[in-house]
């Protein structure tokens, strides 16, 4: 799964996710309140925190559809920068 920091970054962008509710890989982010402005802000926060850069091919709604897909994208960028 993802690291704790990822969830701490993501949760503030999900206003409809109760604090005690578990965030799962299949969680639909749009259903929990992630809107277009939040997506842009989240993108910037993830790039800054993880020191990665989203390629144009990753800048799709599918990348931000679920928590799991978003984490897989971040993780793949981390592996590219480490390798």
C-alpha cells in the first residue's frame, strides 16, 4: 500500500471522507469531494513532497480516479528517480 505521508497529504483534499473512515486503494476520490482545483493543488503538493514531476501522460482524470491509482503513479515516479 502507500506510506503514511501520502494519506496525510490526500485526506485534506477529500472533504466527504470522515476522519475515522479508512481510505482504501479503490476509494473514488471524486466521490469524496476531490474537485478540479483540489486536483491541481494535490498535484503540486505531491510533486513538492516527494520531489517528483508528473509527466504529461500522467495528467489525466484516470490518474486521480482512485487513491490506489494515484499512489501507483507516485510510486512509479519515485522508482524512476531512485533508479
